[in-house]
DNA sequence: TTGGAAACACTCACTAGTCGGTATACATAG
DNA sequence: CTATGTATACCGACTAGTGAGTGTTTCCAA
């Protein structure tokens, strides 16, 4: 493999990511991933021991970029913390109007693997949500909100609720309603001290 | 079939319901449903044209009982509307601590069938959530809350967020956090007029 | 020439759905 | 009161295809 090439492993994860996100874990075969990556299944199994490992790699690859996006939207928004939090929802609403959008990959995977609580992919999902929640807690504490732990959890609940409801109804306006609710809760927590 | 027997069709739906809810749609084969119902796949296909039809029947059977449960919890709770709404979450938290609990069947099915927006099962899910939202809107309007439409949507968002988050983390305390947030929003809407 | 990376060809279990046929019940015609 | 017809409910055995995962071989760069 020449250094200019995209490493095979990375190509597999990219292909898996697209397919798993768009159709779901169980609906996508390992053969399909291999074909999308432009190689044979046997080569895929040279790089990954099992489909489960591939699923975990798919979600691992989404953790950091997802969080970074939230942080960018928050940082770039005008106004106070309530407006900055609302901006995350506004940006998500815009993303959700794209036809390729299919909700939150972490939550959808957790829903699909609900009968395997110890699955590595679920652990990755938990870690991701914890990182989002922890980051929110920190910025809200810094902004002077009362009980930032509770507030961060409530915002995460609204976020994940919006993911689920918008996916079901295919109506991105729910994302904005969730943003308004989050905004209300942030304002209440700011005036409570 | 004697009148004392449970009708075959009903037995099939009951079996499908248990299996689909516990393991997910795609993880459960038609053979497995037939075996659980105590009959052959051929007989199952005598009563249902396809697996998709069976999936739809599974969710149809959950619509009415689920809503009735919410309504009972609301009606039996002490206190004002904020407390009654919170009671729904408290009762859900209790249910979520049971090991068999696997989140909301409608949302999990929607997540699994995210690439089939027109699927009958998804339509059933949309209708179910609309009924919950509509009922909440009516009782909140009657209680004198400001903008009951928005409030009902926000509560549904918290409900579905809690379903998703509790399922991921296997930590039912998120359900109570969501209840507290819903309570806060209801109180704000009651004092806003 | 050696060892990592890729491929071909395969196994075997399982999956949605189907073909043909059977047991029973209840008609109506002779 | 028998004989035939018809509809319901059921099942064993099958198909054609797909699923995850593997044994073995070939290629190629260092």
C-alpha cells in the first residue's frame, strides 16, 4: 500500500459507516460492505475479526466528529448560553431536512442491539453521549447555570428525543420545538441563582 | 376451532409481539414466530401475507394499551397537572427497571426501518405518537396551560428522549430527570397565563 | 525470499416465501 | 341418509437466495 492511498482499513470503515447509518446494522451484510469498499469479504475479515468489531469501528469513527460539530455550532452562535444551545438544535434541524439524514447512529444502533446490552457498539454509544453531556455540563456551569448536571441531562434528553421523533415523523420542526424547550430550561437555570 | 380457544391469529400476534419487542424486527425470523406460536410457518402465512404485515399487526396491537396505560397513570396520580405528568415518567421508570423492558417498540421499529419511511409499521408508530400528543394537548389545555400544543410536543420529546437514553444507558434514573424537566415546563406554562 | 495484504472459492446455517396436500365442517343435491 | 362440493384451517417439505465466517492460494514490496 502506497502512502498516498487511503488505508484499506479506513476505506472499509467509511463504507461500513455509510451503509450501516443509512440502512441499519442488521440490514447490511458484510458482503455489501466489502463490495462498497471495493474489496472482497475475505480481505475485510483480514482487517476485522467479526462484524461486531466492524460495527464498533463504525461508531468509534463517529464519536469525535459528532461532538466537534456540536461544539462548533455552540461556539459560532450569537447570544447567551440559551441561544447557543438552541443553535445546536437549529443546525440539527437543517441537517435533518436532508434526505440522507437518518437520526442518530448511536441511538439507532442501541435500538437495534437492545437485546445485547454489553455489545461494544453500545458501550461506544454510552461513552459518546456521556461526552456530550459532560461537555454541556461544563459550558453551562461556566455560564453560571444552576445545577448544570441536571440541566445538561435534560438537554441531552431533548436532543435524543428530537432525534427519535424527527426520524419517526420525518418532520424536522420537532427539532426546533426541542430547541425551544432546551432554551426555556437554560434560561430558568440561569435566573435561578 | 372451539370458542374457548384463543384464535390462531391472536396467538401469532402475541408471539410476534414478544419476540419482536425483545430482540428487534430483523433479528427475529418468521420461523421463530411460528414456533413460539406453536404452529408452522405455512399456517402463519395463511393468516398473514408477509412479514411486513406481521410487523404492522404487532405495533397495531400495542397502540391502544400503551395509551391507556399513560392515561391511567395520569388519572390516578395525586396533585396538579405537573405532578400528574411527572407520574407518567415515574411509572415508566419503574417499568424500565424490569430486565425485559427494551424501550419503546414504536421508536425501535422506526429506527430499524429508517430506510423505509412509508412502511405500514412506521405509519402506525406515527399515529400512536400523535394520539399520545393529542391526548396530552387536550388535558393540558383543559388544565389551563399556555400554548398546550407546544407543551404537549415538548413532553412527547422528553418521553421519547427518555426511552432512547434509558435504553442506551440502562439507567432508569434518566426517566425521572425527564419527568422533572416535563414538570418544570408544565409549571411554566401554567403560570404564564 | 519472506511476510503482510489481498483474492478465490467454499461451508453451512438460516431466511422469506411457496407448492401441494390433508383433516374437518358444513353445505346442498340425489 | 348418503354423496358430492366447497371453504376454512392447517402442515411437511421444499426453493432460491443470503448470512457470517474460513481454508487456501497468490501477489507484491522490502
